[in-house]
C-alpha cells in the first residue's frame, strides 16, 4: 500500500459509491493529452506532512492506493512524492 492525497469533497462520495475509485497512472487521457500520473507517497505520514506544509489539511485527506512503491511509481527529481505509472484502486484508511 502507498498513499495519495485527495480533495475530501470529491474522494469521499466516490469512495462511498458502488464502483472502485481509481487513481490514474501515467498515459494519455481521453482527449489525447499526456498525463504524468497521480502524485503518491511511500507513507501516510509523508502524505500528511505534504498536506500540512502546503496548507491543504482543511480540505484534503490521505487515502491508500493499492500499488507498490518500487514497481508502480516513478521518481520525480527533487520531489519526495512520486508519480503513479499504472492505474490503481484508492481505498479509505
């Protein structure tokens, strides 16, 4: 399990729905635009520190992502977080 952050008002209803919530990995979207993949962190603590440092704790939360840090993410030079390289299910912690 790795971790992402998300806007509560979007993630909470999606996670309560009948279908799995998916965090997008890298690729091309439906409009043909390149997408680098969603941001993810190795631990929930790292993701929470990012929220706090960026003033997002009031509106965002940390969620689990069913993916592997080594196999399913790509590093971004100079950043603590990584980008998800494949679509993966998001779960509520």
